[in-house]
């Protein structure tokens, strides 16, 4: 995995909703390295927290613009009877009204690390799949039930399973068998 400095830079950029491919290119690493970082639940949680904080800051700025717009509208409404400097108020209102709102645009980028790959499979294979209609995910193949999880979670589950079965978590099962036979 990447060093902590690269991870911190990736966190900062991903937290600002910069696309993963752009982050990878700017840091001189592969997009798959970014994907591996995001597969780590702790890193992904930190990215989501950073995205939330950035979105909240943008929303706060947007709210401030909305307040300015409301004040200018009130000022325009109050000046209508006298119609003095209405052009200046209208110009200011136009500028504030056309200001880029960032908070509402951000959610479109929150799921940029999700990649959907369409597969075309033979009918004989498809008939063995059980698909969850709610989210169109394969939940069973033949008699084998499937679950969805992050790759980091998979590694943790494998470690627990190995420990339950008495295998050293740092040694693969095949290597464990070799070690056992060489000691006897």
C-alpha cells in the first residue's frame, strides 16, 4: 500500500471530491492504488468524513449567499417606491444570484469510486444465479449464498477464520501443512 504521506494527500483530494483517476495521476500512482486505499474501511470513513466537512462548508457559504440575496431583494423591494439606485441593487442581486453554488453540486461526486462492469454470460450459467430484485445483485450461485463486503473486511474475516481453525494468520494454510510435516 502507499506510504502515509501519499495516503494523506489522497485523503485531502478525495475529500474534496476530486475523481479517483485524477487523484492517482496527480500523486503518480495507479487508480487501483486509490481503489485499494478506498477498500480500507478506516480510510474510506476518513474520506467520507472529509467530504461531509467540505460539503458542510460549501453549504454554509451557499446559505450566506442566500442571506445576501434575501437582503438585496428586501432592499430592492423597499426602494421601489423611491426608485433611486434600483439599477445598482439589481446589478448586485444579479451577481449574487448567479454565484456558483457548490454545496448542492457536490453529491454527484460522492460515489465516484463505484464502478459497474456489465457482464454477458451464457444462459446455462445465468440460470444458476439467484438475483435480489431490490438491488439487482447476485445473492446466490447454485447452493452457495453470497454476501457483499469491502476487500478489507474480507481480509479480516479470513484472518478470523484462520485463527478459528488454528492456522497462524500470517501463514497460508498450505504453508502451515508444510511446516507441520517438516517438524514431525
